[in-house]
């Protein structure tokens, strides 16, 4: 049992025959080697982050849902925006602003607001789709467009109130 090779050191691997010889037992015949599984390729997005992360998985459906919400919101408000004077009169009925007669400023403001919201929707949809195709996060694009839409509403309403004679005096400002 004299083996010219040195015994395996700590951390080195020994064959089953070498282990059996060191233990003094008879080694079983070597079994056929088990097939090794093929290495699984790691799928990753364009930015290198794992594709399975929660934010990456939810980005596409969330972006599509936000764009769909914007489309439905614009469809819902298209009529009132294109007849904004009537919309404001109905909205202020029964309030201190009931006596205010919104005129041309409201008509023009409604059309401007519709065009701004439509432009924001189209631009944010195009940018979001482009970012989705490149594998980048895109859910924030419709959110930013929605924030700009809210700012546009506030700005247009302020301009309408300031352009309407008697609106500021009636409101008590």
C-alpha cells in the first residue's frame, strides 16, 4: 500500500479510490459521471440589473396603466375643456362665485388646457415607449406628465380668474 503520491492536504480533493485506500476499505467501482447541467445564462436588462427585480417586473404594466389612465382622463375631460365656460358655470353653481360670468377667457383657457394635456399625453407616451424598448425604467415619465398637467390646470384657472372682470372682487381676495 505504498503510494508514491503524497496524501491530499486539507482543502484538496481526493478520488474515491484514494479515500478508500486511506480508510483501508475496498473502493466501489467508479460510477459513470453524472451529467453536469448546462450553465444557465443570466438574463439582464440593458442596465445590467437583474430582470427579476420587483421594480423591473412592475415597470411595464405600471407604465401602461398610467398612460391608459391619462388617455381615459383626457377623453373624460375633452367635452368640458372644449366648453370650459359652461363647465366653470356649472362647477361654481351654488357657491360665492355663482355670479361670475366667465367669458372668452374661459373658452380660450379650456382649449389651451386641452391642447397642453394632449401634448403632454402624446409626448410622455412616446418617451415612455422609447424607454421601455431600451429596457430602462419608464413609469416615472407619465407621472411627471401628470404633475405638469396639474400645474397647467392651476395656471390656466388662475389666468381665467384674473382675466374675468369682478372675479377677484367677488371671491374676497
